[in-house]
C-alpha cells in the first residue's frame, strides 16, 4: 500500500468507510494502479504479489529487494523517450579531493577533456544489461584505476555513478569486457557493488556501477599515522568490516564466482559518522573490481596461475615451473586473511619484501605479524592463521568464516572489550 502511495500520491481506499473496507479487501478489491506508460507491467506485478489476499502468496523482503533491483535495472536500460535531458552537474569531473570507485588508489592527474556525451550502439546483450550512452555524462577527471581501466565519476539519469572506461582494439579484449559486465550484472548482494549498465561506442566500452566514497585502503591510510603505535580502527569496527567482506565473498562463492584479486584496494566503502549517537562509525562495505574474477559453472578447479597481486596471492596460485597445482575457492580465503591483517594493522602485507622473495617466504610458512593480544585476542589470531594456512584444504570456507566472525562480534559487544585505539580520536 505504501508503494501505491508513492506511485500515485493518493491514500489507498480514500473515502471508503471503514466498515465497508474489510469485505472489499477480502473480495480482492485493490486500489487502481497508474497506467502502463508510467507504471510498467513488471512493476505493477511486484506490487500485486505483495498485496495478495493469502499471506503465503506474498513474497519475503529479500525476494522483494531482488525484484525491485531488476525493475530498476529495466527502467534504467529503457528510458522513456519523453524524459528531459539530465542537467550536467556543476561539479562533474571537478570535485576536489580523491573519490575512488574501484580497487586501486593510484590517481591520475589528467582526464579526457571536457564532459563527454557518449552515444550508444547496439550490442548483442540482453536488454536488461544495456544502457543508452546518450544518458551517461562522464567528467574529465580520472578517479582511479580499476584493474587496467580508468574510472570516472559520471552522471546517469540525474544520479552520480562510476564509469569504468575500456579502450578496446582486439576482439579478445571485447569478450573479456563483456564477460566482466555480464558477471557484474548477475551479482545482486548488499556487499557487492551494484551494476547499473553497459554500452559501447566504437572502441570505447564502459561499465557503469554505483558510486562509493572511497576504497578500504584509502580509509585505512587516513586513519594510520606514520609511526603510530595504535591500530587504525577499533577492534569492533575491524571485525564488522571483515564480516561484511566475508558475507560478500560467501555470496560470490555460492554464485560460483571466484574473486581472485581480493585486497583492501578492491573493497569500496561509505562511512557514516555521528559522534553524538555512536562511538564508532557505520561503514557500508562492497566488493568490486571483477576483472580477474572467474565464473565456475562446473565446480572444477582453475588452472590459470599468477592471478592477483603477489602480496595477497595464495601459495598455490603462484606460477612457476615447480607449481602446477590447480586452485580452488580457498585461494580467496587466503587473500581474505591478508585483508584482515590490513584492517587490523593499517599496513600492506609484505610491504618490505620484493615480489621475487614473497613466494619462497610464504611457502616456508612466513606470514605478516598480527597485533598483540591486548588488541587482537588469541582466538581471533588463531582464526586468521587458519585462513592463511599453506594447504588450501586446511582453510575454512566462508559460511564458517561468517559464523565465527559474527560470534566474535557478539562477544566484543557483550563484553565491551577495550582496545588499543580506544583513546584515539580516530575511529
């Protein structure tokens, strides 16, 4: 009924006496929805399912969220021809500061000139995934690098978004970008960055996603001072962030997707701080940068080696003449443990070791040094060490990881464990 109010601006059953209302509802009478030219059939179908007479016929909210995401994507992919052109945002491409939208903190100083009005061409894609480039306006300032492609802040139908731009010259590259777009389009989870659309003009291919404020690596750097003895985040906030990452990874693996490049740079966040109400900020966490991700349709092991950044790469993923072992989802678990180290310490793992030395060191069992027990309890340290075990079969899977982190978070909340950063003005 609230959906009806939002669509029409009217109160449902306005003017109907209360004593007549119940019989009408039981008979199946419902308010009249707007016509199809405003409220498409796929939208009205969602609403009608929700106000079904029998409770068991109504969807649950996780199903409603999924249906509404699909409706939003269809609306965005087929804009009304009568809509006005979106106004160029006065700050597009010119905002000060650094807002990262993908997993690399490298910022480029040069953009691609003035605002670009990108025109669409036809793709061999499902309509749900295609957007009109006439409706995408990207700024001249490059915000960061996602994989090997620059990312720009853009405006799409009046909303700010992130546009990952690929300049393609080979057929194989076209297929790779299409695969990345298709992969992102099929992923729908609160802890995975939201896909908006994909289109192409000549050599320019673009993937548009929701805009987040920064990546996790930047957030940690902002809260870590040189020579600082205390951790960058409270233990509660660190565990909460890692739990959200684990929930996103659990969903990916259940969707038969390996990330293969999990690190703090490839985790996007929005931070909400209200010191009057909360002692610790609320952080929205989303996984991004699926350029190296792999869709596993038959649960087989992967044979591609050397994927991901060396500092976060599992021992079995390194490629050399002596290592031909295939690897599984457990490689993502290893990378997850290294991200946990980043969040607890603010440091980049193996920062002082050359890439050529990392493989030998980790095969010998060397791992980064975790914080002391007064900040990171023994049980949590032992759990992280399980996740970065040398043998893949010794590492837990993400359903178990989520459960154990939730228990850890509950314990921190119930016992109000003090941490090393409690005296720090930073979160």
